[in-house]
């Protein structure tokens, strides 16, 4: 049984148990993902560098006990957007953090009305 802090409980109530972070392999996207993992949110990490994402995700799982899914995708393409959407099916995604402006607004809106979009 996992014990959540007040901050973790607050974030889960506000956003659900899953967050999507684009550009998660480096820079601001990686730091946002790190902060969310530390806060106890499960993550869908999206970027183009598979090996690096796998390494980052494994670190979050080991350090923070969260679940992490990795999606290698270029969100500038329709195929990349489709892969990212499929990765989040049937999950309680309530927070979408994008590092760069997405060309496909439907991607962000596909997570439903509860999802809050944050730009980094």
C-alpha cells in the first residue's frame, strides 16, 4: 500500500493520476517530468529519443515509485500524434505539459475536458 503526501493527494484530485509530458528527454520537459514524478503522478513521456526516454522513465520508477510509459514520437507528424494518443487510452490523464507548440490541437483536446494544458 502506498502512502501519499498531502501534496500528492492534492495533485491527484486536481489532475488525476496520469500526466503527459512532451519533450521529456531533455531540458524543461525533462525537469517538468521529474517534478511531476516526485509529486507522485504517473507519466507518459513523449520525445523522439527512445533510449534516453527509457533511461529517464526507469529512473523515475526507481526513485519515486510511479508508473511511466514511454512514447517515441515526433509530434510534428500525424503518425506521432496518433501514437501519443493511443498511449494514453483508458488512463486518467488530467495534465498535459507541452514543451513546444503543437501543430495538432486535436492531440491536446483528445484527452478530454478534464485535462489541463500547461505550456513550458
